[in-house]
C-alpha cells in the first residue's frame, strides 16, 4: 500500500467515525405510559406490580426504559383518551 492510499483511507475513516458515534449517542429509551381511569391509591398497586415485574426481567426504570403514569381519579370526562365509546 502506498503512502497516498493509506492517508486517503485514514482521512475517510476519521471523517466517518464521528458521524457514527453521534448517531449511536442519539438513541433514546422506550417510554412506557400507564393511563388509568381510577384513582392513584386504587391503581398504584398495579403500577408497582408492573415495575416489579420489569425488574424481575432485569429492566431498570431510567436505564433501559422510561415510565410515566397518569390517573383520572374517576373523572373520565376530563380525559378523552379514557372514554370507552
């Protein structure tokens, strides 16, 4: 391999490497949402059981996934996404 060919390959590798590293750094964790028409106190045991099950499968909140929860506290009319029909 001649010197000029080596320098050309080295320059291509140097310009391509940072782009691939930036692309990998931009990955995001999956977001799991918990939506309930009931109150927080009635539904929280289900949320805790779900998170415990995720931990049993070695999924840690904030590391492998993000988790958010919303409760309508019985006021389903305030949350159109919870309406059944």
